[in-house]
């Protein structure tokens, strides 16, 4: 598995898969189990000078056909003290001295607090500090998390304070909940960030209970905005990674909706040197590392790529501003013989498109080439992948 090694901000990872700061990195015992399972690195649950007191319950899923497809949390930083974490980190580092372990730290914008926290944590032998200036819920009302990361000036200031005392690389974890993430990323870079991570969770409101009309997750009958994670945020995360990788040229750790090795390849292609995962591990356990590692290794072999690093940024040259998008080639929908006449494409094209597809139940649908506008709606609603968008020429 030598070809899965990645170098990131001066650290060598056995593979690019890192446990993101979240419940799976809550204790030394958990992180050591994850390392034993093969994870390439880990970021501790965010540590602050004061331990937090968590709400119960604090998780809620968005479901489709009774399966979770997204998750919102209103969890805060760690409920442990700084001393607890100094002990836990030392324990992990003595068991796994060469496996990169980052400590996530967060505070309100008070210089002496950030510096005290950074100094106390780095003494434990941690490999990097990840500055959480991106948590969108709970912490911002205390001047922490996204309160800082939504303000370029404040972000720069905090990074420069920690940089003054840092003896290890600084990874700045950015929020997607901003108008221009590249602008914030630039501020982090200018003030001393060695690497960036994005995205933290997307600010959301997961739902409302139909019986009580209380927003969810309800705690004593009330709720608040939370942080949305999992597969649904992947497009937002990919966009953010691409934007900050391009704008800064810094190493980027990509996070947001990674659940399979294919997702990781996509993140790496748009500029992520490593990928971080939280929700998929919470849903399926540390064991997913096996498929992640094997899938990525197989992909590299099949594509005859020398190593994982060769993927990093490979898609960026093909990512252009809208005015540079070509009007050619034109495409048309083509239905193949696997069509079973379910008529979903007919309905979609009739009411959401160009009335270009006709058919009767149980028979292969037919495309009117004169009317088809090549939008691709029929192909995406087809449950059997029986429709392809093919070149007109
Ligand atoms: C329950 C939960 C708690 C989290 N706690 C933290 C945290 O303490 N610090 C942090 O930087 N990010 C935290 N995150 C955000 C994750 O690290 C990650 O950036 C985000 O969930 C997107 O990745 P995912 O889609 O793989 O979950 C948390 C996420 C979840 C789901």
C-alpha cells in the first residue's frame, strides 16, 4: 500500500483517510481503535479551555425510504477538560508515534486564550493544530467557531496569534456558511496557515415535528439551527475545496459527505491532499476504512496512476468560470433496449422539460429529436439508467 502514502503539510500519512473532529474522535481509546483498523490519521474532537455541556438529544437524520441520507447535530466542543485531553493525546502518541494526530482547538477571539490552549496542547506531541473557526451552532453565540470564521479579519488575527506560539503546522478549518470562502482562506494564508480544511457542517434546520410543530431536534419542546453533514453536503464541500485550493495553493484537507473511496477521489481531484470523514463513520463504524483503502488502491492500479498524490488537483484545470463553458457539443437523449416503459422520463419531460419523450406503459419510450433540448432531466430520473445523453453529430 506504499502508493497510498500522502505527504501533507510536512506530515506523512499511510493513506489519505483521516477521522474528522467529531464523536468518533472523542477519546484516546476510540482513536487508538481507529488507528488499529487502519485510519491514516485523526483530528480530536474540538478542545476549548472550558468543557462544554451537551444537549440531549443532539442528532437528527434526514431520511429517504427509511434510510438516513443526511444528519444534523447541535453538539458542542468536547465535554472534557484540557488536562483530560493532554493525557489522552499523550496516550495516543505513545501508542502510535508516527500516525498523524491533529488536535482541534477552539476559543473566542481572545489572544491569551488561544495561545494558552495551543501551547498546552502542542506540548503533548500532537502533529498539528486544527483551528476550528467554523462550527456553525452553539459556539458562535460564545464568539467561537463560525463567529470567527465568517469574518476574514478576525480569522487572520486568530491565525496570527496561534502562529506566534505554534511549533507544529496550523490547519485552519473553514466554514462553508460564507459568501466567499476563498476570501477567508486568503486571510488565513496571509496570517500563517500552513494548510486548510473545509467544510465544517452546513448551517441548517433539519425539520419540524408534524404532531407538535416543534422544530427538530426538539429539546424540551424547542430547537435551534444546527450543523448539517453527510452525503447531501458533498457538492457544497467539493465546490469549497476547489475554490480554496485554487485561491491559496495551500494543502487542503477535504471534508463533507465522504462515504466511499469514489468520493475521496473526487475530493482529491479538486485539490484535497487528504480527506476527512465523520458522518459515514458514525453510521457505519471504523471498518469502512477497509473499503476506502482497497477501493482507492484498485482505482490507482486500474488507471495506472503512480500514487494517490497524482490525483490531487487533477480536475482543477478543467474547472472554468461559466462564460468559458462551450456551447458545443450538443447532445440528445437516447433510450436503450433496457427501458421497461415506466414513463418517469415521459412525465418529467412533459412537465419539467420540452415534451420531447412519448411512450405507453410497458414499452420503450421514444425521443423526438426535434424537440429534445439535451437538458438531461430524463436520464437523471430514469431508475434503470436506460437513457444516455449522446452527441448530436
Ligand atoms: C456530531 C458531530 C460533531 C462534530 N463536532 C465537530 C467538532 O467538535 N469540531 C469540528 O471541527 N467539527 C465537528 N464536526 C464536523 C465534522 O468534523 C465534519 O467537518 C462535518 O461533519 C462534515 O463531514 P461529514 O459529512 O463526513 O460528517 C462534527 C460533526 C458531527 C456530525
